[in-house]
C-alpha cells in the first residue's frame, strides 16, 4: 500500500512541478494581458477554447484512450508498431478531412460565434483548428512516457512547451500587439517547434503496417468515449456558448477570467490525472487494489477540499490584486468574486469523478460513460437555460457546478456497480466539514491589503483545516508523523 502511494505521489509531484511553475507565471501575467486584451477579446477567447476542446475530440476519435488501454497488451515491438501505425494512418486521413472541412467553413463559424466582430477573430479561429490537428499526433509520445514511467521526460517536455508558449504569448500580445491572434499563433508556433523533440518517442513505433482488425478493436473501445467526451465538453464549452446568448462578448470575458481563476484547481487535477491512469491500470492487478483506491480517494478529496476552501477565502483579495491598475473595473467584479468559488467547487467535483469512475475503465465498460456525461450535460444546459437569463454569469457558474455534481454522482454509482470499492465515508465527511469551517474562518478575517489578504487568509484556511482534522482523529499515527515531517521541512524552507 505504502509503495503504491509513494509511486503515485512521486509521479504527481514530477508531473505537477512544471504546471505549478508555469501557472504561477501565468497568473502573474494576467494583469498584463488584461491591459492588452479587451473584455471582448477574453469573451472570444472563451469561445475559442471551447472550439479547441470540441475539435480535439473529433480529431482523435477516442483513439488516444484506446492506445493507452491496449499498449501494455501488445508485448512485442512488432505488435506495438502495428497498433501505433494503424492509429496514425487512420487519424491522418480522418482528422485531415475534418480539418479541411473546418477551414472551409471557418468564415460561417466565425459569424455564428462572434457576430459582433467575425472578421476580427477569424484568423485566431483558423489557427486554433490547425494547431488542434497537429496536436492530434502528439498523444502517442506523451502517453508512451507515462506508460513507461518516464515522468521526468514528460514533465521536462511539458514544462518546456509551457514556458515557450508563455514567452511567445507575451512577445506577440504585449510587444507586437497582435491581440488574440498572437495569443493563438504562439500556441501553433510552439506545437510545430515541439514536434521534432517528440519524434524520437514516436519513430520506433511507426512502420509501413496497417491492420483493420486492430483498428476495429480500438474503435470499439474509443468510439463510446466520443459522445462521452462531447457531452463532457458541453459542461464547460457549451456553458459559455449558451451564456453568449444572454450577455455581450464583454460579459463573457468577465466570466472567462473568473473561470480561469476558479479552474486553477485543474492544474493539480491535470498532474494527478497524468499519473493516475497508468497507476490504476497497474495497481488493478494486485489483490489489495480496491483498498488502495479507497485510500487514495480519501487523500484526493482532502486535497481538493482544502484547495476549494482556500480559493473561496482568498477570492475577493485575489480579484482586487489582479485588477489593480487595470481598465477592467465596475460591478462585474462583484459577480467574479461569486463565480470563482462556484467554478472551483465544480472542478473539485470533476476530481471526485476522476477518482471514482475508474471501475468503468478497469472493466472495459466504457459504453456507460455517455450515460453520466449526457446526464451532466442535460442538467448543466437545462439549468443554464433557466438561470442565465435571470442571473447572467453567476447563473452560468451555478449551472456549471450542478453539471459536475451530476457527473460525479452518476459515474461514481455506475463504476461502483461494476467494480466495488468501499470508500471511507466517515473520514470523507470529516474532510468536508473541516473544509467548510476553514473557509468560513478565512472569509471572516478583517479586511486587509490585497496581497496580505491572499497570504493571511490562505495560511488561516490551511491551519484551521489541518487542525480540525487532527482534533477529529482523521489523521492516523503514520499520517501524523508524515505531516509533522512535511511541516518541519516547510518551516525550515521558510526560515
């Protein structure tokens, strides 16, 4: 058990280190971007991110998941070459055709998405389509690194990509004044530049071979994930498209900034998910796998609860800090302070979904994924139709939260039916109670300057949260010893 947790923790730490550093730089640059991108630009950015997420699903046909599922089953180099070559040849034809169609219809799509200024955002839309097509062929090298335990190589390449992207965006948006077009051009330039570095991981798996039987098996696994993925993207991208019907592009821009801050929790999830999938496939082969999954769920929920509590407490100060000296002022930021915690809580529910839905993958019952995601999309979009006309962006955030609550509850129940994991209910309830009280303690602190408020409220939430868990007997002897070592080490670094 301890060996399993240690391996997962090391991988998450390695995978997440680059993301944390780049995320910190990205947050520091937010006030800079907000001086060079208008509220309308941020509204258009929200829609372009949605386009990228949806086209990524269409371009990949669910075959990235199939590659991870069957890679270890193909034990010889020849079998792995047949698998990879078959997928690449199919995707080259299928995704290439979709790209050509998308570029041909891009003018019509821009007029539909950006009726206020379609010509202004058309170049950025086309850059997104081309970049997403090229990214289709990068899942193989990245997943090989994950499946073979090359966490350092994965993290180094991901970090290099992120640093290059941030640097280019700063140069093209701030220095060159290219606006949103420069924002998207930076991503495309970095993708093209990264392809030669990824080629050594891909080349040994490619050859002049193709198998229709291999393709059929991969499509049987991957295609049920396609509607699931589309419905899942409707939870976020569809939410923003629907909101665009009820608020101007500038209002959508405020929602996008708030959503960016609220989804900061997702950077932990991205690191965790990267190490989680290979881990649970390997751990499932051991006799104590359900117990291991139960423990990790408890720890994962504790981390997510702490992050949401901290985000809730610091949001007003953080918003004041980010908007100091920015032309983005007005009553909209009162809404932003409400939106951020709602989005953060929704992302935490996505984390619960990642932790509890693994039974569907382990038992190859992927056909049930669309059940949960379609239910979540129906709840999210349905409640949005009712909430957004009356409450605008705040209503969109509530709809977002409801959709992810539905996703976690439905997928968790279906997965538990096919793969039994007995979760630690009592400990989970103590975690949630401690998080609520810790967030309240942070919010009730007196008014402080923005930077001091972020630091003091964040520290207060962590102290209260850990203290309450200790008082209620949540931490076991080994966990208390581990926590004590971590605290002493952090204190040493601070001194």
